């Protein structure tokens, strides 16, 4: 016999206790430490920092541990934490031209000032499982070292810009909007779009970028340059009257060079797609720059072909995985009331429909 | 997590001020969707973050909070949200509709009539009543601006042409003070008449969609219909099997695998109150006293 469901509180407490136990796993296996995650699962940490929009490797590693490795859940933990933090200032724009690069490649020039630096990349590894890694504690062979090249590493697009071969992007001086402090209003300007893309779900942006390569909003992109490295974060201190470096962060920047036929007012010129992501997030930054370029069709006088990647409202409304996962999973919540309303409607409509037609044996049985 | 690290009712005062401004604007333009800078909350989008932000902005230390989901105080998400405010605001909570000053709800309006001074906060998944007719926000905002609601009437008409009646059972669209068409959140249409002329303040929060809208007390709210197909609030054609109420909204509970079912009030406070007052339904445990 049913007598009103009680015990929601106890069920929740017990579920949380079970979750904590499962998170720990087999206690005969050593517990994973936050520094281990930070150091050895660094790319997961980077992704959580990028999509969580908070540059803090220790907190990201903690979130990954707490989320049992579910990265979207970890991103959510970081977002919910970040939104409570006070803001005490805005840094001056980071200068990626002065980045201390770990990796810097260009697909458009064989060699260029600053050189091609592969850095720590999976690119030319053979994807064969390395069973040596399964055996713990094997000492690492020393990596060859070289003295750092202190020569400047100019942007490839800056080199093209000197000859006016690529569109100019003058600083309009307009303050960028802040997606985390103002509701998204459409149409969005490019700064706002880039902000949304930088924290967007990597998988979603990857698929959209891939779709442009397959013809849904084609933009003919070359990777003009991809660079990963540390930049200084500088803050203007009013009492001092100048900027001081308050820290350093790793960024991944991708600039694509895209074809542009020219228009009635503009001679033929290359155009730009831009991707900038917190941490080492190479795939994301390349995808971001392709999607950025696809979204610029209107400003560049191109046709809207109906491709999803060109559709600003579609892309920006669905790119955030914390929003998406929350709304998707909310259908797990009880919907008895709505379902009851539908049930009653369907029963009534069926009864009316059956009354109008000849009674079938099944209807008679009912 | 140290609870001291957070402000009263979790949100910082600047954020509350931003939300309160949006609420005031919403109250000034009943039924109009006001964009607000929705924050990430420590519960998922789609799980009541809009309602939680509105509640957080309304709560004062003297408030008495009630949280319901599907009409019930003890559904898991209602428990979770109530606990959140117990923890972050330390306010008194209640299951009694009459005792509460702020009620956060998902999918129901309490059966017990609300009174002046009470605030009813709705959790809203999709604030835009035209969304399933026109997916673009840029378009639907224009439609509201121009009061261009033809598309909605065509949809309702097509329902009648196809099914003989308007086939919307919940989130049934309403018109507010003859101006804005509004989504009342996914309440069953049974609850729609309670929206109108209600003495309480009704606030609607959609967190993921960053929208707030409101109905000030005694606002006129009309469910959309046609003269020859008037709106009809409907419910399961039964009385509550526990308290015998004939006029409350009912949940259907399947009691075995042979098709047996019973109907019970979805509003648990209403149902237990009636049982305590001696009302009995078809399947009431007559021998047992209900505390």
C-alpha cells in the first residue's frame, strides 16, 4: 500500500555517502593526490581550466578528483566556485607576441623568424600503447636540452599584415563585453563570440569546426600559426601609476589564414580566424579559430549558407556544456505532474477518437 | 566547503542587487521577460537555478521558506534546494503553505490559496512561450515587441482541427493584462486559473536562459482560448484516495503490475492537512491515526 513517499533526505544522504565511497574506489589501491593529477593529467587539468574559465591548476585538479574524472562535472565545480570570487581588477591585455613559447608551428611558411618549435606534442607519435607505462617507476631517459633562443617570435599574421596581405584588425578601443556578468544578447560582437567560444565545450566546437571543413560553411583555413607558452599577466596599480606582473599563465593561441576573394570595396586579401584558450588546449584553439571565421560571414559580406557553424544564435546558445548538461540531465527529475496532465489528455483524446470510429475488439476489451 | 565563506543566501550583495533590479522591472511590466546576468549556481542548470537566484535575492533572515517540486515538499530536488537555503541563509523552513513567506515551486501552484505578502517563486525551464514555434530568440523578442501572436493562435487552432481540442496539458500559454503572452512554467493547466488575480507576488526565474518575469498581486491572467473552444482546467476525474479531496490536482500511482492504481493529491501539505483534519479517502488507512 502506498502512503506518500517520504525519505527524500535520507536517500540523498545515503547516495552521497555511496558516491564518496565509489570515488575512493578500492582502498587497497593508493589514493590519487591532487598534485599527481595536476602534474600527470595536465591536459585534463587544462581543459577544465579553459572551460571553467578559471586559471588555477590546483583547483582544476581538485575538481577532477572530486568529479571522479568526469571533466564536464569538474568544469561545473570550477564555474560554480569562480562565480563567487570577488573581482579586484582587470589585467591589461596579455601580449602573446611576447609569449615564452614551448611550441610554435606555422603551416603556411616552411621557416620563419623564431623558427618552428614542435614542443611537447603527440603529433608524430605512433599511437601504439606503451606497455612500459603500465610498469610503474621506470626512470625517464633525460630529454635533450638546448639554450633557449631569446630572439623575438613575431606573429605570422603580423608578417602578412606588413604587406597588407591580411585584413587589418585595428584596436577599436571598445571595452569587450563580459559574458559572465551580462546576459548574452544577440547579435553579439566578435569579442563576445570569442569569449563564448573560449569557454565552450571542446567537443561541440570540434564538431562544428569539422563541419566547416566538410563543406558546411567552408572557410578554407590554413593554420597560420599555433603557439603555446607562458605569458605575463600584468595589472595596472592605480597607486603606482604603472603595470606590474602579478603572475604568469599558459595560453594556446591559433591564428588561421583564410581565403577571401575581395569585394567591391576591398581588394583580395586573406582573412583571419582566431582562437585563444587557457592552458595547453591545442585542438580547442584550432577549432575555435575555424568557428570564429565561419561566424564572421556577415561582417565580411559572405553568403549565409544555412550552415550551423555560421549561425551565431545556434552556436552561442548551445556551446556551453555546463548549461547543456544541466538542462539535458534535468529530465531525470520528477515530472509526474506534467506527465499526469499529458496522460489525462491522451486518455481523453483516445476515448473521443475511439468513440467516433467503430468499436474495435481491443477497445471493447478496455 | 566552509559555509562562512559565502554571503547570506549564497549570492553576493552586488549580484542580489542586479537580480532585484530585474525583478522590479519585471513587476513593472507584467509578463515581460527581463534579461538578467544569471550566475552559475552550485546546482545544475535546469534544476532550478533561476528560481534559486530569485529566492536568494528575495530572502531576508526573517523569512520562512517552503520548497516544493511537483507539489511535494519531500521530492529529492525540493529537499536539496531547501537544504541549500538552510545551509547558506539559515532561514526557517516549513512545509505549510500558509506559514511560508517565500515558496519556491517547480511545476505546481499550491492548493491552499495564497495571501498578500507571500511570494511564489517559479522555476522556469524555457521562459519563451513562442520557443517551440520559433526557435530564434532574436525573432521571438521581435514578436513580443510587435504583439505578434498570430503564430500561437494558429498553433492552438491547428490543435483543435486535429484533435478537437487544444492539446496542451501543461505550460499552457497565458496572456497577461491583455499584453504579453507568457509561459506559466510547466504547471498543469489545472493550475492556470490560480495565476490570475492572485494576492501573492509571483516571480519566475529562468537561470539557464537568463530571464526573469513576474506577476504583481491581482494581475489579470487569461489562458489563451477561442470563444467556441473555451479554456478548461482539467485533472484526473477522481477524488484523492488518501484525503478524499475532489478539487485538488492528483498524481496517479501505480500500485501493482496488474493495472491497479490510486490517485493522491500532488500537494502533500494540502493532503496531510486534510487527513489531519479527519478527511478520509477511498484507500485511507482508517485504523491508523495520522500524526
